[in-house]
C-alpha cells in the first residue's frame, strides 16, 4: 500500500505543481490569502472543538442547525475565530501599590475581511489557580478594561468598556465585548485594550489580594462573524450516500477528498477528509422524473434524439449541495472554525 501511494504521488506531482493558480483561487474563495504554513500553532480552544463536534452530530428532532448561526452562542455567524493576545505588561504607575496589574492586550485582526459582520466578541482572561485569594473583610478587586491610546495606555477621559467588582477572581473570566466592538472594529484593523486590576477597600494591607503579573495566565479574544456569502437557512434533508452499484444514468458518484492527498494536512485540523461526491452519468431520451430535469433539458434531449450531431445531450450537474465545517489554522496561526457552503454533492440533475 505504501509503495502504491508513493507511486501515485510520483505520477501526480507534476500535475499538482501546475495547479498553483487554481489552488490560489480556491484558497481565496475560502477566505485565505495563501496556503497557511503554521509556524508555532497553539492548542485548539475547547469551545471550537465543542462547536465543531456539535455540527457533525446527527440532526435533532427539531431539524438541522441553521447553517448561518452559531448555536453555541445563539448568534448569527458562519466564522468563529480565536485570537491570542500579543500584548505586554505595563508599569503600574499608580501610587500606594493599589494597582495589582496593568496589561496591554493586543489582537491582530488582519484576518477579518471586508464584508464580514461582527456578531459576537468575547474576551477570556485566564488566571493561575488561587492567584487572587480572598481579600480581607471590606476589600474587593476592581477590573477595568479600556481602549488603548497609541502609547498603550488608557485613553484620557474615556469611560471603561467594562468595569466589574469581585470578591474573588476565578480561574477563567469571560467578558462580553459585543456591544463595545460592533461599531469600532473594522476588518483589517488591530485591537488594543488596557486591562487594569486593582484592590480597593479598607481592610487589611493594600496589596493583600494582589498577586501581580505572575497571577496572569493567558488572554484570548473570540470573534463570531457572518460572511457575505453565507446564505439564509434553507430546509434540506440529509442525502443518502451514493450507491456503490454502477449506473449509466445521471447520479451522484462517490468521491472522498483526503486533505493529506492535496497537501493541506498541515494546516487543516479537522476533518482529515470528507465525502464530497460528484455528478456523472448520461441524460438519455426520454428523461425520467428521477433525473431532476428542467423543461429546457427535456426539450434539449428531444432535439438531440432528432439531431445527435448538432445538439449535445444535457449535462449531469449538481442540483443540491450541502455545507461542511472546517477547523484550521489561518495565515496568522489563529484557530478558525468556518462553515463553508456548497461542499458536498447531494443530488444531481440533467441541465
């Protein structure tokens, strides 16, 4: 088997080398500027695994999930991205040591494209376990999140985007930034925020509950967007797999696409491949009802039967396709879960 596979690659390599323009066009249609080559890919966030596996489960009694909606968050969208924080810690700059930490959060949003509409933004702050212990009586922790100035500091006179008070910070904290970012985040722009955590109150020492920068574990920003090509939900039924028995008539034929066979296995996380199928077969006269023919195809096949040399038979083409979801690394090593339309041939017809 290994020898046959190697021989197949040796025969196909010259052909694949000539597919550069076609591959580039396909990647652009998938929202990528070039074929990703992950340099230091991080782990896949559990939330993306959860959404991906939910999309691959069997339809629920109420029907299939909407193709342009992320049910995990109940918002419109077909693209879910997780951006890692590329910021740095800043000097505290506050007297009496009341400021536990100040951090510049920086997210490279260049992967966003024109036409994408932001529908949800969620910031996750992760702390080391028990980093912030219980403050003394009367003491609380205050969290503020600002938009950053060009110098990486809170913009003067601006109100915080988020302001929260806590008796204790948990290991993971989720902040909804959807309303704050919908009007101020444009495709191609970066996002810079300043996070401040301070201690306030009368009890105990001023820095009692503070653990400083070593308390901080990681930060990530999850964005859900709706691409312009995502169509509204439409009713569709699960198509059966194409039969293995040959038939001369126009029908779906089995075609399994393995991403490793096309050299995409290093950036596509899941699935490793999928049953794409294709249409093949004849559209003979008279056209049977099961061939999903149009009136034009019926007339064309009638004329073909009278003039086979001058008029070709109708073509066997896809008439119903279904989407799949792909989990992958983009050109900036961000983990993306995207819902792609028209990837699987479910039905064929004569056109």
